[in-house]
């Protein structure tokens, strides 16, 4: 009984201390809003009334991911929070792909006039605009429930990217000050993205466009403005009119998977001479042959392969994920051309934690490889570094992290 009472007492004390710690952090948060955020907001033309309305009743949201409370250190999470960084094949689940395609075809008919006008103005094809719209907000049907100011303020105060989110918080206050959206009731994703295109606040200020001529850029309630804003974003990030985003290809074993990446481009005709051809059996379009293309293998040898164009990397500017850009291009092609699933199968890559991948990345860095940072995410620099290590150690190159590699890399 004494042991039980002692244990219970420790639990109560621990819980009380934890609550006190959170209460102390909340006080620091409120002070930060007034002493750090308010001066920056005021310098950008935000009024005290807008500031007051935006943070009326706002407290920290402790449920958000990637938080680093004062006095703690950031850790590489074991599990991924976003689908973009999970096992590649899971991103292309049947329901997501077919749902975005089916609704996209309906939206293509419903908004044909706006889509045609916007394409004439920007050069961005309707199928690409629709695929992004579908992926970001289910064509405006996905509920967006988070309090934008709570999300941005929480992440600006204590997250792994605090300066970035602080800047986005100031941009959100500018949006409210200009009357684009109310200071109270502005909703966002858990990462602070706004409206149907899921623009971060700073991107709204730069790229939101009026698609229906009413003098407003309403990315919350207007399909026309959403379409125009997505196209404007892509056009201003360098979309090349007349070029495709990419093509699924077969890569023979004689071509190294370590040749992947936007910094290792060559003419598409040169890739063809190396033995890379489209899986459809069709030749590359004549106007593409003399232009630059890049090898892209999002799962290394464990999945489909692609020759992509500069437009693929414009899609990555919208969301910095190979899989996101690939999803958009693929769904867009399904909407317009009726293409089916990729011919290359997604292989079973096993179960890896981000901490495992980060350990491999650090080991590769020690050997002189540029993996793009030890973040536990297998981007193209990590994939090709693995391929180069495999080639140098007489292993069969797969260009993707595998569980059995960890012991060989880190011992």
C-alpha cells in the first residue's frame, strides 16, 4: 500500500509539474506574440485591431507535429507524418488516384471556359491545374478545420522551422489586414496552408489571382480564382508552355540509377541512345528529343522510372516532393488522355524509420557523399548516393535505402 501511495504521489506530482511547465510555456507564448510578432506585424502595416482579432482566445496547439517546446531538442521522428515521405507506392493508392481523376474530368467540363482562358494566358494545361486542385483540396470539397493563426503562431513559436512559420504568420496577418479573409475564423491545414489551392500565406500575397474579374482573389470560395491562382503560381515559377512534365520509361541495367537528378540532365535523344525508351512503346515526341530531360526514379530500382522535363521541377516548387509532382502529372494525364496505372510496379522496400535513413545519410556524408541533408527522407541526392556507394562496394545498385544496408553503412 505504501508503495502504491508513493507511486500515485509521484504520478500526481509529475502531472502537476507537466501542467505547470505547459502553463509557463503558454505565458512565454503570449509574451512572444506581443514582444516579437506585434512589432514585425506593425512594421508591415498590420493594425492593433487586426492583431487583437487574430489572437483573441488563441493558445498553443500542442497536438501539431514537429514541435520543439522551449528547453527541448528536435529529434528525427521515427514515423513520417506526411504521405509524401512514406513508402512510395502507398502514395498512389487506387482510391486517391481514381477519385481525383473521376472528379477532375467533371471539373474539366464544368470549368472548361475558365480553364481555356487561363491556359491561353499562362501556358499551363488544364489537366495540370485540375490535378493540383484535386490533390490539394479535393476540388474544394475537403474540410479545412484548423485555426490558421493558432497553427502558424504555434509553429512560429516552437517548431523545427520557427523562423519560416513566423514569417508566414506575419503574411497571414497582412491578408487579414487587407480584408482578403477575416482575422477570426481563417482556416488552414495543420501546416498553415490556405484555401482550395492550399497556398501558404506568403504565396497568397505573391500569386493569388482574380479569375472571374470581380477584383478579388478568393481562393476560399471561387473556383475561377482558384484555377487562375494555381496557373499563375506555376507560370511564374517557370512552366514551359508546349512541353510535357515527363514520360514513364524502362531503364536497362546498363544505365546507372545513380544518374538521377536535375543536375545530371542531357538531351532526351541522348537518353534514347543509352537504351531508355517509353514503356508505352511510343517514341518521344519529336519536339522533346532535342530538349533536356532528367532521369527520375522515386523508388530506385524498386519502382517505375521516368524521364522528366523542367516542368516536373516546377511542380516540385508547388510541393517539394518527387511523389507529389509525379502524382499531379499522372492524374493530369489520366484526366485528359485516359492513361492507366504505371507499368513499372512499386516494389516492397520493407519497413524503415526516418531515423534509420538518417543514420545511413550521416554515414554516407562521412564518406564524402552529398545526400542533401540527413533528414531521414530519401530524396534524389540520397538515392543516387546510395547507388554510388553500392557501385563502389561491388553491390547491385538499387538506389534506395534498404534495412540491410544500415549495418554495412554504419559499422
